[in-house]
C-alpha cells in the first residue's frame, strides 16, 4: 500500500513502536506541564480574585455613570417619539385585529385599485405636458422648417433612447409588454426579477417616455400597466402578509396577480367589467369563479378613482365616459347593415392574420440571424434611436405626416374616429383656405383629416396602409411598451374607413320600409376597433371594452357579430399576438387547441407518451445513480418496485440524487479513508522516504540541467553530485519511476475505494421521495391532458396502467401533440424495441454487446 499523503515529504515516517513511545513521552510531559500550571493558578487565586472584584466594581460604577449621562443627553424629540410609540402600540394592535377580522383582502384590493388609478392618471398628466411642450416648440419654429424637423426628430429619438436605456441598465425584465411573461408566470414558471421594485421603477419611467412619443411611435400602455399592477399587487401582498401575520402561499399569489391584471386594464380604459374579462382572456387559460369578486372590486375602485381625479383636475365636469358620443339611438342601424358589419369582421380578420404573420416572422428573422441578433443585443439603445429617427422622419407634420394626422395623439385619434360627423359630407362645406394642414388652431379636431389636395377618404386609406407597416416596425424595439392600444386605434381607423366608404356608396342611407336610415361611420369605427383588436389578441371581451369606453350600447349586436367573425378567422389561422411573442422568446407555454375541432378527443396519452423510460429500481446502488445521471439530463426520475413489475412508487428529483452521490464520494470521506489506511502503509514506505530525502538535498536538479550553475551554499557532496550529468540523469529517471509507481498505487487505491462505495445500496431513509407524483392513464385524451397540465401547472406526468409504469408525458410532448393536432400533422408514436430499454437500464451491458458484435463482424 502507498504511503498516506498526510505524511511529510521531507521526513521518513517512524516505525509503529517508535511512534507509540513518542506519544507516551508526549503525554507524560503534557501532564507534568498541566500540573505545574494548576499549582501556579492556585497560588495566584487570592490576588486574582481581589483584582477581579475591584475591576468589576469600577466597571459597574463607570457603566452606571455612562448610562445615566447618555439618558440625560438624549434629544427631547427622540424621547418623545419613543414614548409616543409605546402609547400608540396598543392602538396599532387593535387596528390590526379589526382589519384581520374585517378581511385583509378588501383592504388590499381597495389600496391596489386607488394606487393604480393614481399612477395611471399621473402618467396621463405627464404625457400630456410632454406632448404639449413638443407641439409648442414645433409651432414656435414655424418660420424655420429645418429647425422644426430637428426638434421633432430629436424629441422622439431622445425619449425612445431613454426608454431603451432604463430597460437595459435598470431592469431588462421591464422591456416589452409584460403580458406574455405574466401568462407564463400564472402557469407556474418563475421568472427572475419580474415582480421587483426595480422593475416597477424601470417600467414606469420607460412607459412614460414611450407614451410621450406615441403620436409617432405607435405604442400603448395596456401591457405595461398590467405588468405594473401585478408588481404593485405582489409588493402590497407581501406587506399585507406581514401586517396580518399570515403565511404566503402560491394560491394567494395567483389571486393577487389575477386582481392586478384586471386593475391594470381597468385603469387604462376606465372600464371595470371589460378590464376583468379582458385580463382573464389574455392571461389565464382557466379561471376560478371565486376570484371574480376580487377582480371586479379592485377594477371598480380603480375606475372610480380615475374618474374622480379627472373631475378634481378640471378635465371633466362630472364623472362620465372616456369618449362621449352623440349617435342617434332610435334607429342607429337597420337589418341589412348586419351583413355590412359581418363583411367588416371578415376584413378585420384577414388583415389581422397578415399583421400577425408579418410581425411574428420579422421577430423570428431578427432572432435567428446571428449577426443581427448580436448587434441588437449589444446596441439596444442605438437601435431604438434609429427606429425613432426613421418613424419621426416619416411622420414629420410638414412631410408625409400631414396625410396621416401625425400631430394627433392616440387618444385624439380615437376621438376623431368616434365622432358622429360624416367626414365625406362635412368636408364639402369646408373652404380651401381653412383646409391648410397641419393647422394647430382647429376648433374641431376632425378637421385634421382635411387637406386641399386629398379627400378625407384618401387620407384614411393612406393612414391604414402606412400605419400597418410602421406599427410592425415599432414593435421590434426592446422598450417598455404596450401593443393593444395601437391595434385598437388601428382597427378604429380601419372601421372608420369602411364606414366612410359605406356612407359614400349610400349617401341617402339604407331605405327600409320607406324610412331612410343614414349610415353612421362612427359605429363602424367602434366595431372595427373591437374586431381588429379582438382578433389580434384572440379575445371577445373587446366588445365590452368599447361599450364602456363610449357608453354606447345601441350597437351591441353588430359589434359582437364583427368580433366573432374576426376571431374565428384569426384563431383558425394564426396564434395570438402574445402567443407569438412567447414562441419567439421560447417561453414554456402550451398553445391553444383548435377551436371547433374534435380531433383532439381521438388522441390519447398512449399515442404521444415517451416509452423509452429511465427509472430507478428499489434498493438501487450508487453505481446505478451515477450511470443514470450520465445518460440522462431529466429533472426527476421515477422509482419502481422491481425490474419486472415496474409498479410506480414515486419520483426522485435529480438534484437530490446528485447531492446523495456527492456525499457518498465526498473529499472528506476520501481523506478519512487515507488516514485510516496510513498505518498499514508505513511498512512499505522506506524507499519513498529515501526519495523524499534526496528531493530535499538536491533542490536545483529539477530546475536546471546545467551542472555549472551552482550555489555557494551547497556542500561538497552536492557539488560532486552535480558535476556528473550522467549520474543526475539516472537519478532523475529513477525518481520518476518511483513517483509514477507511487501515483499508480494511489490511483489504484482510490479506484478500489470508489468501486466499493458505488457498490453500496442506497438507504431509502436517505432519499427524498415524492410518493404521489401526478399520473395519467393510457386512455386519457389530449383535451384532458391539456386541461390537467394547465390547471395544475404540471411539467411532467407519469402514465400508468393498473399501477405499472408504462410511459411519461412532459410539457414538450404535450406541446408537440397540440401543435400536430392543430396543424393536422400528428402521428402516433410506436413502442421502442426491447433492446433500447435494456440499454437504458444497463448501459455497460449494452456497450459490451455492441463491442462483441463489432468484433464478430470484423472477424467475419
């Protein structure tokens, strides 16, 4: 056996009897020394005791004086504050008791609603001041066209670069909408720093800058406000948990996030009902009815607070809807117009499919092209400035912007689109002297859509075509921004264009039973906004949103018809906007099953499960653990009772197996083994000790081969030895052989020890076993598997047949099955051959079989 590495290299170990004698002598000397110390301690005991008593008395006096002096020297305000806290502490405990008794959820939801309404209103005020300042500077430079262009471009470029900068340096999680990540979070995936205060600050600053440039950069605030609201809900939830003294759990966090999403939409549109429904449709695949009251209560508080703030700020005379309309209510439309609204739904659905296809493929192109991806990841701020420069140049009010009403913000655009005036008729009465865009002094804002050389219909057509591409281009920036409001405004413009065309075709209106009912283009704008935005997001609740926005309930049926038809076309052809972002970012989320098809009911778990199993058998050894970890990268492994029966007993996580194997082959155990083996190895260590002595006496021979380079401190014997190159070379060769032999013996000993450790059986008491993993049966349909994975947030489920493990289904297999079902390309899996299972269970045996077969083939 080789010598222990703990033995010094420059001194030979003593024989066992000599070591025993030395130990005995050491113990005798140590006992004698301790006896002398005890006698000296007893002799000095009286003096030490007196000194300790004196020092103790001095310290007590000093401490008493110091404490008295410090209390007298405390500030009066501090002492008053401490007494006030002592007095108010019982009052605080009493209030806490009453809050807990009343229900902390009500307090939490109320605070969430009014806080988000205040934040939303403050953002609107700041944005309006930014936009007014920009237009004031632009109008002040009316005589200097180049300076006007410079100020217009500089304003938008700086804002977008600041927005991209906060998303890059403060919190990268603040970039984008936030709704796709929220969908993934509600499914059980934890995203790092997504609900932190740092992300809240970055999102707030970024969305202010983005919305301040929204007249040119066509981006919104719904997604960011949903994200901000969920962050605020998370932070308030932590405070309420500490205040109420209750424990935080995943179910409560899920309820808070759902309420936060509803509040985020409600405070943007002042629409509590539509906000709750839209948040449920966009963020959750399944929704518990018991959480409805939370969403409605918080959203109502937010909407009421937002309207009260508008009244206090003198923006409104009373609490009213966001966009007031003056449509006729008696006969707003006739029966033949239902067909016209249905055609509008078809147009919105087809154009939505084109928009979603172009947007997703553009993002995939930027993501999958290595050079572009590298450039965009390293130059996000520069790219945002470039996009803002291009968009600002295109929308310059004295350039192409005069044909698309570039001076108007998105809110002002909605006001013009929902205006009851028919532009094609009213513009005929406007003189050419008045129609000089861009004129900032219009009393009626819809006059921005008049031009001396173009009709309002031509301007709307140019607006719809240009904004289609500008909107797609703007979504490529990594800035905090929303994408729902832009498509909502775009759909409103598309509907207004359709309504103006209808009004031009039927100038006298549609005659029904002798009554002329005029066309209302604003009604088509309402339907277009709901249909196009609903088709982009795959939601129906946009119809409720537009009703709450305008307070106009007369167009319920035609709007619903347009929304349903547009959704049917979009959901059948393309994934939603948010699902497309999830696909581009490769986030773990299940796509939607095809609407209206029953093929998923004919697909069972046995058709797409993995039968190529990797599992552990009860009473397995550490060697099995090591082999399994080498051949598989799974996060958890099933545990069965035997190789033949395969009755599922539970599952073990990979990290627990890694920790168990590391403890079994730990460095501490290796060193302990070497220490235990060192006495037996000392008998054969004489030659090694001689080698160690020679290494100490010739320190320079390993550093140089030149015998003339010597030191004056060497002895005569060293000098004689160094003068002979042949002797030194022979000596070094012998030393290398002995060192190699020693190293070989050490490695052999360690391998033998490791083999013995790996052959040990793992004790069941040392394992952390999930005794009830989620299971499926072989005849579980694809719909049932889909619902179970979504409801429970599963990542993996085992397929059993009367308790016997027959397969496994992970999120990847289920996603592939859903995609195949949607696209019609699903193929059933075939069971693998038995030799594959044997190979997985015993890789060493399979490797031996392959080598044997290879040798036989070579001999043949």
